[in-house]
C-alpha cells in the first residue's frame, strides 16, 4: 500500500510541471489515501485510496479499500506475532455531489462495488486455510476536506516551497465510509490528498 501511495504521489507531483503555465481555470482532479478503522460484520484496520474527478458539482470516484482483522498468536523475542484472520478488498465506483466553500469542501457519494473477502477457517482435520467469497456491494461515503484557498507555491512536506504559485496542493480531511453487502462494514478515517481541489 505504501508503494502504491508513493507512486501515486510521484505521478501527481509531476503534474506541477504540467500545469506550470495553467490557464485561469483548471480541472478538479485529486487523489487521496485513507487510514482508519471499520466495524460491522467485517471489522479491522482500514487502508485504501481514491481517485476523484469533479464536473460542476458532480463528483465521480474510484475507491479501493482493504479491511483487515488480525489476531495475536504469540510473541517472538518480545515482538508480537499476528495472524490475518480476515481481509476484505473493495473496488468501487461512486457518484455524488461536492460543495466547495473557500478552503473547505463537503461531499457525499454512493455507488456499486465488487467485494472480495478472504477469511481463515479450520477444515475437518483442524488445518487452517483461507476461504474466499465474492459479492456485489453498495458503497457510500461522506467527506470533509481542507486545502489551499488560493494559488500558492507547492510545499514539499508542507514546508519547502517550490516553483510559482499553483493550484496543485495538498489536502487533509475526514471520511465516514461503508459498504452494504454479504459482509458489511462502516468506518471513520483520516485522508491525505494531492491534486486540484477547486477552480482557481
């Protein structure tokens, strides 16, 4: 997941140069990564990311989530050892609305998803193995996000400014999310993003 986030961040960072001579209006396109916790018939630490495109106030989103539950099995030289007893992977397409106010946005979305669940079970011989199930789900999410109110030089790590003022920026926010399917969950997480968050 960290490798995917680094690649995504690098690709978006290159976008700074693409928009160095940007026009007065820019597209609203951004990506974000998520870390949080989910509960429900499936539960556990949640990580993932989204790609988002906004046209007028319509928001189109691709979302990938992993919900992972682990069980402590023991320790090795004081280092805890965990088994992954369940992991749910979601690929979702969502449509919703997004409202922008200065350096703040609110959005809500729902859609359809492919859900793959792997869970640890005992067979008749007492041997642990993973079973898989696939289903269609109905994902949803609510977001609140903060970003630059006006064009500024992009700042690496939020501190080191580079280049001319640009609409490309970082964001931070909160996401309430969930999925209703054969294995349902809801959760709350924090998001970090890169992209173009409004028309500047």
